[in-house]
C-alpha cells in the first residue's frame, strides 16, 4: 500500500513542476524560437522580419520582440509596446475579474479577455507604465519588471515578477505595438489573428483570439493547444493518507475547465498491477 501512495504523490509532484525556460535580461536573444517564438499579425511580410517571444520560469514571465514595424526598426524612437495579461482566466475569457476595455493610447482596443494587468514600454525614452484593473478602473501598479532595448539588433525583452501579479499559475496574454504619433500604425499583434493591421487611427476591436498558458504544465509555450486554449484542471493540493487497509485521498483544484470527473486506480497489493478503478464525478 505504501508503494501506491508514493506513486500517487510522485505523479502529483510532477504535475506541479515549474517550466519553461529562464531568460537573462541583457539584450542578448536567448529565447528558443522553436519553442518560445510566436508569429504576429504582420505575418511573413518581408519588410518586417519580426518575431515575438513568450516564456516563463518558476518566478517570472518573459516577453520579447525582434525585428521591424511598418515605420522602421522595432527599437527606433516612437514605438509603444503593449502587453495585456489576464491572471484569472475563465472558460469564457470575458468572464474574469478584469476588463475587456483596453487603455487608450493612440488606439482604443477592446480586448479578447478580461485583462487584470497592462504593461506599456515607450522606445523613445525607455519609459514604462504599469497598470492594474481594480475597483472598476485602470490604476497605477508597482509590479517588478526588468527590460532591455538593444538598438543594434532591433531587439527588446522584458521580465515581470509573477509574485507581483498574484502568483498566477494560468494566464491569458496578448501583445501589440503602436506607432506613437497621430495616424500611426497598430501592428505586430500576438497572437497572429488578434486583429488586422491598420494605419487608420481610432478604436479597434480585437478578434476573439489569445494565447493561454498553464505555467506549471511543462507544455511548450507556442504549442498549438495553447492558442485560444480553455485551460485544464489545475490541482493546488493533493494528499494521500493511510488509514488501516484504506487510503484516504484529498485534493483541491483551482480550475476545472471541461472536467467530467476523476478516475481513481487502485492495486490490491503493493506488488500487483492496477486491478480496480472507479470514476468520481
């Protein structure tokens, strides 16, 4: 019986493992494009040669951009990078505690999910704006960030401390870049179907597309299943206690998206294969 308990606890500890990759914020591109590279709304336009990056580790979220915008190098003056994060993602993405009303810069976006945080970076002076949605309004926030703008390689990268965002284990994310002048373009959105690039300044309604990540899953960030994802069951606690000839299991979940129950397997002896199973709905 003890052997079965050990196996159960081992499986749960694997499920709680943090991922995916630690990035050093120093202006050198050390994201892994095959796992952490994301196409943008600019597609394969030959003038842009642009890629977005998203990844994380146990303590930080990392986001990067490299390439060009319609007006020139990504790190030229007058670019504004926007990042929206939903830290309590729901099956219906507009049902969370945040808001779909993005903050107006040159453009006034309507978001595909209820964002809780908004980060802005201006390339002209490396200034940052950190915002949180609380009490029905966007207000100044103090979450910890580190960024680096490399003008020689048209590359920019950022880290955000997860504990300052409430230590989420699941998030929705979308990003884009504006040109910071009247009539400037909005482009380079992530995901690549977030909107259609435009140079006619005004309000824009984003399409209902986003990237969703379970930060403890170990799944590759740009895996296709993370696009418009309904995030899966997330265990927060699990215990198995021996009580004579029985084992008492207790667990708690943070989310149970599209979950129809739990299957429990049991071996009769410590050396036998699993011979009984049951479903708890």
